[in-house]
C-alpha cells in the first residue's frame, strides 16, 4: 500500500484482511504494524473521509478533552 492510497473507510469490512492483502509479506500483525500505520495517519484526511471517525472526534471533544 502506498501512502497515497485512499479507501472508502466506511465501506471496508474485515479491515485486518484488507490490510493483509496490501502488505508486502501478506500478513497484518497488529502489535508490530499498527504503530507504523498510526504514525502515517493523516487525522484531517480521516475526518474528511470518514463520518464515523469525525463523530468519534466530536464525541472526544464533548466528553474527554477539557
């Protein structure tokens, strides 16, 4: 997967399998791969392209962030 790939996050099911199919060795390992993916995540792009992620952020602002 390249950093320029954008998927419709609201439509993907079985996300771990979706990631595995795009990883060079063909296996997504949450404990080792997730930190690398998280470091590449564009939060604004996620908000702009995922209604559920935007809702999550708005709930954090209302209830958690002081």
